[in-house]
C-alpha cells in the first residue's frame, strides 16, 4: 500500500522530471526525443550530485563547528572548576 505522502512525492518528482524534459525539448527542437530525455536525466543527475556535494561540505563544516563549541565548553567548565 502506498502512503499519501509517498504518492504526493512521486507526483512532485514526475512533475519536476517533466519540467526538465520540456525545458530541454524547447531548446533542442530538432533533436530526437531520446536525446532530449538523456540530456534532461543528466541535468537532474548533475543537480543531485552538486546538492550532495554541498550537503557533504555543510556536514563537514558543522562537525568542525561542533568540535570547536565542545572544546570551548570544556575549557569554560575547567575554568569554572578552577
């Protein structure tokens, strides 16, 4: 059984893929449909790849920041304890 939110997500994904296809279809009028589909798929894959890289960088930055915060808290606690 498919949950309502899963169906909604799938419809949103379908609309997004169709938008990309239409975007490329208008730009590449003389190209075969299969070429347009491949280019749209590559464009979506590139977006996904870039977003994953950004997320990875954000997670690394967050880890570094949390280590600094923890270090400062530990230092503050040591100072309080005397």
